[in-house]
C-alpha cells in the first residue's frame, strides 16, 4: 500500500513550533482571563468587608486591632 509523501524532519519541527506558539498564545489568553476573575473576586470580597465595616460603624484601624487581638488570642489557645 502506497503512503503519502513523508514529511521531512524540518517540516515536523516547523509544525511543532507552530503548535507550541499557538498553545503559548492560548495559555497567555487563559491566564489573562484567570487574572481578571481573581481581581473581580478580590473586589467583591473587599466590597463585602467594606459593607460590614460600614454597617458596624468600625473604621479600618479599629477592625484591624480587633482582628489582631483575635489572632493573638487564638494563637495562645492553641
């Protein structure tokens, strides 16, 4: 049975280089999308914390002090 013309090693190398370049482009695009999603999540989390602070009347330094006290108490209980 006759086969098609065999590809040269140079052609195989060129094809693999093209495939790798395409995959790098896709990976870069996917990473950008992931970064955007992470930024969106971070902004939502910050908005949620800001709403909590506003609803309790605490400012950032008071909340920070409360959290530091909590962390120290929790560490000392372990």
